[in-house]
C-alpha cells in the first residue's frame, strides 16, 4: 500500500464540520471531532463509521494516551 495517499472518503456518519482527527493504533480506530458536539468513531478495518458519541459542544481536539491506551481531551 502506498503511503500519504487518499484511500477512501467517508461521509456517512460524519457530523457537520469535522474539525479534528485522532488515530488510535491500539484498536485501529479514528476518532473525528465534529463541530456539532459529537465524535464519530471510524473503524480503520471496515472503512466506515461504527459509532457516534455525544460530547460537550466545546470539544475541539483529542489525543491518544499511549500509557492508558485511551482517547482523551488534551490538558491545556
């Protein structure tokens, strides 16, 4: 597989205004923070949205904690 190339565009299940992506290599999932106050969970194996999680409307970013193997809001 080539690197740095578009593989697939996933639109179904992504909310309005995606603003941030976070990759969890531990479970092969991508978390997409959307402007409307939710996070779309994308399975890298299935190339599709598998869950949508409601979060605070002010969530703008996330990070992956390697030690705990969890996605979280960064401490500022």
